[in-house]
C-alpha cells in the first residue's frame, strides 16, 4: 500500500480540515483540485493553493470546465455550481443524477498513474443523507477498479467524515487551528461570501452549532 494519500480539495471547509488533520497525523498527502471554470472557481483555487503552500503539499489542478458546459441547459445553474465535495444543506436542490462518479473516476486515474492507491474525501453525513448508499458506492468502486486494473495495488476510498456533520468538522478544524477565513464555500463570485446561497447558509449554521466564532465576512 502506498504511503501517500490523494486528497480531493474543493477550497471549502471540509476538505481543508481533512488535509490539516492528515498532516497533523504525520500522513503524506497530495492535493487534487477540479476547476469547473465556474464563477466561484477563482476563489476556490486561491483557497486551495494557499492551503497547499501552507501545508507544503503538492497540488494538481485539473481543468474540467467542459463538464460544466456539457451540463448547462439540462441542469439548473445553481445545481451545477453546487460542488458535491462541499454540499449545501438543501437536498431538494440536488440533481437526481450525481456527478461524483465522474470526479472520482478522474481522481482514481490520476492516483493510479502516479502510484497512489488511496483517495481521501471530505464528504459528510449531510451528503450521506442525500445519497444513502455512498459508503457502499465507495466500497464497490474499489472492487470495480481492481477488476479493471488488476495489476495495480488494491484501491481504497476513505471518507473519514462520512458520519459527521459539518459542525463536527468545524470543531475538529478549530482544535487544529485551521485558517477557516482562507476557505471558500459560496456559490457566487462576489468579492466576499454572499451569505445567502445554500452553501453560505450551511457554513453559518455549522459555526453556530459548533459554538465556534465565524470570522467569515459575509455580504448578508
């Protein structure tokens, strides 16, 4: 088993806390960011790059803006903007068809060609509530990849926060002194967090429930 893990980064709270926790545990990690080319991407990329520099970890950036363009016209724009790596609190806004398999497929291909045999994802119980079979999906994905690439090491998907809420992750991040102000959750390209979209509302609620001071600057 490779000692290095690939961490899927979104620029949001969850994946950032996961990366900091793994470094705290003396784990060797690499980051992978998917650039959808959407309005918030510049903010997300800035957050991810700063985190990678702060933690001194390698970061790969993959342009998948073509996927967002493919979805336009078929799926409401707000759903396209809603990164499944950092989900908002309203499942009714989610499409019935998840694009998470696409992200995981690209991540798996990248991981295996650089000889990494496990991926860490910061998905939460809120996402599990929307997709109840997530854990089974991760397990079956590993088995499927092994069938396709039988000469590679056994591949694993690890979601350490799957049974935690966003507020639980905020508590963990607070103990690790994670620079929350450097993370980005908003679905809009405003200079600061809008404070109104579902991702901003989830962020506000997480800090409130966790009883951790939210230093994020919001428009509303």
